[in-house]
C-alpha cells in the first residue's frame, strides 16, 4: 500500500472540482485494493521519469486488472493529470478520450 499511497499522495491538495472523483477512487481501493500500482515499480506508471517501454507496457497490463481502473481514469480526466499512466492510459490517450467531451 505504501507505494500507491505515495503515488496517490503526489496529487494531494486536490482541487474541490475533483474531490468526488478522488473519493470514488479511494473508496474502491479501500474495499478492493491494493491496486497493482501499489505493489509494482512506481517508475512504470511514470514514463516521464522512467521511459522504458517495457515498464510502461507492464503498467498498462497491470491497470487492466485493477479493480479501480474506471475510477482511476475518471479521476485523471477530472484532474487533467498531465503525467503518468492512469486507468491504463497514457497522457496522449487520455487527451484523445477527453477531447470529444470538451467539445
Ligand atoms: S488503474 Fe492503474 S494507475 Fe490506476 S489505481 Fe489501478 S493500477 Fe494504479
């Protein structure tokens, strides 16, 4: 749990607009966690800081098995997370997903 708490802690100071999405993510992890990113190498989820494509691919596969994948992605979209893998998607994939919603 420590790695995920540290990772999730990096987005502490959450804007009020994203509190609901954050709470939903935290609620799922509290019941069904730990998330795979809690137990894996944090660098795999932060390709900007550890750009090994094999690590990123591993993170994406781990996210596919995460019980909080939907909530994680919803939070990242709500928070406009710029870095990292969230809900199994990288930034470019999240931007492509969010673009139609913003229009
Ligand atoms: S979907 Fe991926 S990044 Fe999000 S909590 Fe689960 S394992 Fe971590």
